[in-house]
């Protein structure tokens, strides 16, 4: 059996195995099921008879807060043993789990990770997650989520990298490299890596009204230029799987669209991994009313390009008949199975099918992961206001630490965490006490608001920890009002009334409206839902051990009335569209974030100023730390195609670099703007590079005003 020989290439092994398989055995590879811990006999019999593509390790369809352990190593190994030894072909099962921002050590929510503007840190983060998964027998994570989102009401904004296609693409590549690592010359991944899944393809973030699962209407122009780039980058980075989305997009459910899955993803972009449906999204074609029954749902989804069905059994029940009747071709089935087997070989599953119980024990000491998490978490936090009260002065004697987030643990982790496996984080109070043992820390003994206000009166400085619950984010958790939960704005106002310096921390899974809190705060640190090391990282920033440098990966609106809101809006025929009762400018723009020091960006040079098609320009600036402490700045480069045949954004991020400078230090920072940055999807969806003038801006948020230009001949 050649396919069992690990010295052959992946392709040779797939070519050897595929012709040995019966129709039923091929179809079994296209199925992902949930297997309960007590494995009913019929599931085991089925694996013995025809094998199984995949097992999902989540017990509920609602993504977000997983409170039960779904399978331990012994259980995973037992099912694998049946697939390897009792099914005559010995094809391993691939185990998939939603590992969205860490497994045991929890990192910030992905939206927070995006705020680092630091792809290397993201790669390291997902590398750690992969290592943890691999050792526990999990081969595949349903991440990263690459949905662009313009609506913070949508609960799943938490899980993506924000509103910008360029930033989203960079983060996508970093996460995928972190999960999957590199392939060797025979096409194999190295051990300790797992399969990534780019989801939800595509347009899921465009849900009308920000209501999860809702219809999206996105023109092909916007789909390609705004929503597609992270997926395109993911495909180029070699992502092994893509998940088809739940929603109905432009009149076709995404999980039943041949245009999206086959024409665009597989043929045009050249994706050669496999497509998995979202949970039940094949059967849901019936709810969308494009399929009358399971058989039609199977036909539409499989024909569209969904290679593996998650949880529902339309494929299991109907694909065989559809192939035998010639409605689905054997060629299409072979293509799907080839894609799935390729990933299984690539992952090394045929050669190392079992989780190593011994190795899984070796990582009980998580200190190296904790250190990495503390660092990336501090990098994710965004300082939105500071009139000089932060960092806390060295001579502070009494701190009032108040607010609903002082003693939270679970909420700090955010949504999308496997509660049973995740670390228990420190509370903010514990972290602050541990870091400043000599300072008197006053807390409200019973957590009552009146106590908090009395304590505030006695302190030198007040730290007010506000936020929203993890349960208010994630799948099917959209909200209509972006305000912090009831009472928190009033608390901020009442505390501010005591006249003490007030630093506000906000722990949240989305942009919340800060319009009524901001005037009362002397400083405001946006901490997201920061994960296992969140409290420690926030304290590092409050004390000035870390100088904050995170930047907003999404625009922060003043109120819901500004939604949809994003910086890369287009030019209009008339003056910028306005409201009569609210400014159109958001509260905080994309890319915004302060530091404890100051950076000046000067001397923008574009070279050359005229280029032929296909050439690149070099954009450079001098960045100087003009403040008193060392710090990091995310230098951002924006581009405008001055005249184009299709309407284009007023400006678009096309480069960023996070650099560290000592006080007084200057550095030249360079960006290369090449044909890829200058091109866009134009008429008929073609990728075009149009001659003409371009403007560039470099600065420290999307409002950058230092300007240059060049001409593409
Ligand atoms: C539904 C979610 O939309 C998706 O993101 C997740 O990966 C699957 N459920 C599996 O849990």
C-alpha cells in the first residue's frame, strides 16, 4: 500500500489511495459529525465500515462560550484507533475545534489582536495555540475569522480583525502561518502545527442591521475590493480549509453559491484546500427556501463546492444516490475527496494519527506561554485619552479600584473560550495588588455603587473598570444599543463628580459608545476582552512598565446612528454626506491610539515620482520620539487613486510598521507601494492597474495629513 509510505510525496499518496476507495468510502470523507463522549454503537460501526472524514469537538452549534469538555485525549485516540485499525483502508479522522484565541492560555479576542498592528506577534500567538491543540490531539481550528465588519452591533465583530481589508489580510496571513507553519519539500507540515480554516466565506459580516445570520446585500465591486482581500491573502498563504458562511448573499446562500465557492474561490483565486460548510449550513438551504429537502440541499451545496458538510447529514443520506443517478459527477466527488485527503496527508495524520499522552503532559508548565500572552496582550490595548494622569505616578499612595470589572475572571477571557480547558485569569484587583504591594488599594466591600463613590472620595486617584460581559459577544449575540450595560455611564459620571483624577478601563468585545463617558475620564484605556493575562497586562500599562501602542482596528462611532461606519468610505458627488443632529466624524478614527510619549512624523519623500506600470514607489518618513520615555508607534501609510474608472475609497491603508524608539531617537521608515497596492477590482471584476495620479499620506492614524504623490504612467 503505497499511500502508507511516508517517504512518498503527498500527491503520490493521494493518487494511490483515491482509486482504492468505494463510493461510500469517498462520501464518508466528506462528512464531519459530532460524536458524543459515549460513542453510540452505530457511529462506531459506520466508521468501521466506511471511515469518517472529520469529528467536530464542539457539542453545540452556537459559537462562543463552550462550557463542557467534548473529548479527552483517550477518547480521541480511541475513535482514531477504530478509523486506523478497524476500517480496512486506515484513513485517519481529522479532529476540529473552534480555537479562536487560545486553548488553555487565552490571548486577547481577535479584534484586540488586530489592534497590535503586529503580524509577528499574531503569528507567535497562533503558533502557541497550534502547539497546545496539537498536543491535545486537535488537528484543526476553525479560525481565523476573516470577515470584514462595519457594524459593531454584530456580536461576531469580536472574532475578526476589524474593518480594513489590508490589515485583515496581513493578520490573516500571520494567523495562518502560526497555525499551519511551513510545508517541507514533500509537502508535509511540521509537527506541532495544525490546519487553519479561513471563515466565513463570504460577506457574513455584512449582515443587515448587524443581526447575526441576516441577509447581506453586497455588490460584486464591494465584495471583491473590501470583503475578499483577507480571503485572497489566506489562499495565497496556503490556508488548507475555508468555511462557507451561513448567510444569504445577493440572492444566494453563501453555502450554496457556485459563483462564490467554485468560480471565485477555487478557480479564480486558485484555492486548493477544501471547503467545509458552517454548522448545518447545508441543511439550512432548506430554511433559506432554495432547497425543498435534504436531497436538494446536498445537491446544491456539493455542486456549489462545499466539500465537507458540518454536522447535518444531507451528504451522508443523499450523495450516493446523486452520484449514481449522474446528477453529481464522480469527478466532482473525487475532487472533494482529493482535497480532503491532501490535507490529512499534509498534516501527517496518516503517519502520526494519535495524540501523545506523554507529550500532552509535558506542557503543563505554561509559563512561557503566559509570558508571551502578557506581552501581546499589553500590545493590544489602546490608550484613547490621557491628560497626563497615566502612567500612575510613583508617589501615589491610595488608589480606588472600583467598577463592575474589578473582580471579573471569566469575562476577561472574552467569548469563544473552552471554559473547561482555559486558564483562570487573575482579577484586576489581584493583579494590581501583586504589582503594587506598598500602595493602599481601596475597593468597595460589597460592590455597591454608593460604596464606590465614597471610596473615590478618599483616594488619590480612581481606577474605574467598566465593560461588557463575554456573553454579550460572539455568535447570535448582537445588540441594538452600543452603550455599556445600564448604570455604567451613570457610575462614571457620579465618580467623576468626586473631583479625583479618574482613569477608566473598558473591557469589551466590540467598540462600545464612549461618548458620554469620555468627558468624565482623565484617561481611558481600551483593554478589549484581554484573555488569561489581561489583568496583569493592563496593570503593566497603568504602572508604565509597558508604554501602550495599540491602535484601533475599527472606527469607534459616537452612537449607533453613524453605523455603518468605516474610514475607507468613498468620495461622493456632493459634499460629504452629513447628519443634522450628529457630526459625521466618529468618536475615534481607525488607526487611532495614544502613547505615553509623543511621535513626530516628518519629511515625507516619494521616490520616484513617476513610474511605469508594474513598478513600485518608495515612501519614506522620519519618525522621532519627541517625548520623555521610550515607546512604540504604528506608522501608517494610506493611498488614494486620484481618478479611477470605478469609485474607490477616499483613502486606504497600504502599509504599516510598528517601531520602537528611545526618547529623542529618530528613524527613517519606508513603505513600498507596488502594483498590488495600486490595483483594484474594476469593471467586470477584473484586477486592474490604472494609470494616473496617486496621493499618499503617512501618519499615526487614518487622518494622517503629511501628504505626497506620484504618477503612474
Ligand atoms: C458556527 C460558527 O458560525 C462557526 O464559526 C463555527 O466554527 C462553527 N459553528 C463550529 O462551531
